[in-house]
């Protein structure tokens, strides 16, 4: 499905994921109805039809937890929502978003967030129909490739008197 999503987004050549790298980085549900678990960074919900209807995998939602500093609450960031073409407009995308909203509430979270490509008007229309609001004041930024490598290398040259890392949080510091 990742390749199908990349093809839909006109970015198939950008996919570097392998079955092995996905197994190392994703949390998966041990059985239907269970919450995803494991040592991975991201979680995946897979939507499969009942066996009585063929058992086909029709969609997925890949997500991870984020955090709102201002609300002091966790949240869910939806990295990818995908429903296979032959199964669209049947409510499956809504089912996946409802499951994610339920996950946000389960963790005591405050919001469910995601990005959508500007040109993807059919998805934007769908998201608006469920009450999602576009965040016009925010611009998504990304560092990857050589820029990420350079930034990480530059971290090694940080002044020795500066401590960057986990520390005890004090109310006057926060």
C-alpha cells in the first residue's frame, strides 16, 4: 500500500521503505481489534474487510504520537491515510479517522493532525467534510538528505558548555 500511496502522490521514486525497515520501525497490532504495540516509532492501523466479504486489505492509517506544548497534552500525527482506489467513497477513510480520534482520546490527547498535498482537492474536500480545518498560519518544514546530515555533523561542534538533552523539568524553566 505504501507504493500505491506513493504512486497516487506521484512520488513512487521516493519510496525507500523495505519490508525489513518497516518491521524495525513500525508497531503493529498483534491481532484484529488490538492496539498497535512494539518497539517501533510509528503505528499502523490496517483496515481489512471481514473474511465473509473476502478479507481484502482496503486501507491504512500510519501515525505516531506528537505533543502540544501549549496544551501540555499528547496527540496523534497522521503521517499517511490511504484507501485503495476500488474501495474509496465507502466510508473506510472515515472509519480510519474515527479510530484515530478514539486513540487520541484514549491517550488523553488534545488533537489529531495531518498534512495534505495542496493539489489533492478530493482529499481536502473529504477532510473538510469531517470538520478538519486547514492551518494557514503554519508552514510545514523539513530537513532531510544532505541538509540533515550537515545539521547533525554540526551538532558535534556545539560549544562544550552548552548541554542539549533530556533534563529535569522545573516549573520556572518550562
